[in-house]
C-alpha cells in the first residue's frame, strides 16, 4: 500500500500517522507536514459492501502497521477511524482533531439519520458545481477543500457516510490514551457535545488547516511528553497519568 511520507527528524522515534476527514486527502495535512516532515498519511483501502467501520479499521491496521510504537490520529471521520485503528496498533496516543470519541457525541441532527443510514448520500456533485460557478471568488482554503471532495471516490464517500452513522466503538477504544483537539466554533461536531482536552478559540471544523500552528503545537507537545516517559517503547506503554 502506498502512503505519502518524507524523511524527517523523527526517523528513530514513534512515527505520526494522520487520517483525513471525509472527502479529504493528504492535502488536508499540508500545514502539519511543515512541522512534521516525516508525517505518514495512508491511502484509504477499498471498503467491502456494508462493512462496519470497526471491521474496516481492522483491515486497514494490517496495511499501515509500522511494526513499532506510533502515534495515530485523524480529522473528523479520520479521527473515528483512528480510534479503531489504535486498538490494533502499538499506539502511544490517539489524536482526535475536530472529531468525536463515541457515537453518543454525534449531534442529534446527524444521529436521526441512523435508521435510514443506507440512504444517506454525500452530494459529491456539489463540489464541481460550486467550483465552476464560484471557484474564483472563494478563499483558497475553501476552494482547496472542494477540490479534495471533487477528487474523492464516490463509492468510498457513500460507504463512509453510512459507516460513521452506524458506528459503535469497539471495547478496546475505552482503554486508549486519547487527546482531543477541537474548535470552539465547530458546527459539524459541536464542542459542547464532546469532552475535548484542548479547545481552540475561533476555530471551526477545519481546525487543522485554519489554526495549524495551535494544532501542531498540541501534537508536538503531546508527542514530546509521551516520548520522554519511562517505558515508552514497552508493549505495556506508560504508567497512568493524572
């Protein structure tokens, strides 16, 4: 399986693996790659028909497992997948960036679609329409996000939208070390429904792109802290923290 990575200063330490949000790709993490040049952004694998997110993550884990301690995280949908991936990897910590810890944190307006999740569609047609009509007037950030959605594979988008609505965390998730970064203006996953460890003022759902310095600072701070703890490379991980 191919993934985008580059040599960097953390070669001999635990690698950082980040997964993009629904409709996004490695371009979503350009601001993070500046700070972490050895960042790994795996490609999505093809989902099986009606495959639960938990089972998909188990298959993906076999493809991306670095065979050593790592940091795993993701944005939005990618954070949910990262949670399930972390249960199969030797993850020092799981980073949720504008994402949720449980299906119980889904806002009511999304949760109400669970009974008809098989009918949920992502309006992929909207991105070429908006780009064609208004692209020149859009800020670069919004234009870039629409280009990513336009390039995304339609079948994967349909599966992912349905899978997150049906998702219930596996038992291993409750034992993970999770660090949650959230914007206080997030309209997709409202911050009041989560229990974020770090709330970034003025940031919305695309916090990793709009407030990259703050997000990168959080990631570096947590990785430096975890790397320095005794037993960092032990399969048992670190002693419990207050």
